[in-house]
C-alpha cells in the first residue's frame, strides 16, 4: 500500500503526531541532517504501515542525480535494498506479518524513475513528491505495508537499516498503535523499537 492509499484516519493521525509535525517544521525550514533519518510506524487493526525518510547522503553518499556509473550503481543498490522490507525492519515472527507493497520515492529532479515500486518497474514521478529541497539536498522516502495475522504479538521491531547503510547514524522514530503514541531515537547500538 502506498502512502496515498493509507486509510484516511491513519494518515490524519500520522500528520497530527507531534514528532512528525516537528519533522515537517524542519523540512519547511530547510533543515537537512546527514546521517539522520525519520521513521513512522503505525498499527491500524492488522495493518502495519512503515515510512522511512532519509537524506540520500545517508544512504549512498551523495544527493544529486547520479553522474556516473558508480553513482548509478550505488543508487540502484540502495533502492534494491530498500525494496526488501526485511533489510529495513525486522518484525517478530509470532506476529505473522506478510509484506505488502514497498514504494520507494526519489526526488523528481532524478528524472524518469523517480518512483520505484516492488513490481520491478519504474514510474515517472509526477505526483508532487519532490523530496529535493532545492538547495542541493535530496531525500528518499520508502513506504511499506504489512498485514499481520497476530498484531498483538507486535511488541518490538529491530531496525535492520543500520546494517545495510553504515552511513546512517540515527533514526528518529514515531510509533502510533491504537491510542498509544511514542517517539524514540535509534542508533546502530540501540536499534530495537518498542511498538507498545
């Protein structure tokens, strides 16, 4: 499920979350911190939605459209890694979660292929998702949807992202589950996220 198809109530809740509002304020003010990403996790019934937003520098070491084969290979490798939700977040096996769609958004300035979906083909980015900031900064957004057979078993998640992307230093996470809302700062040494 892509962000645009999140249930309206869930999307409204995500936007109302203070930690996300704080993040939006930073985006509007032009703040952009390399090595820092944001993660939003929301549980609605048996659907777990996860969204990651990161400066491209934290993932591939540059923030412009690839200029050579080495940069294209690095970007393609990062997108391929992010298309595999298990390389981003590990959920408890007891929850019985099945992965839905993984949706990767690159800046519009990267040209055709600004969106990379898990169906293996690329789409033009013409939906207003330009995550470049116009100041030489560019962000990547990855969205995931999971359907969990036993959502009550979703007590913790491990952020596998740090293993896949060693430039990543810190992830500011927000969790919404039912009426509970919490925030956490995750690092390579403290990568466990409490989901309750």
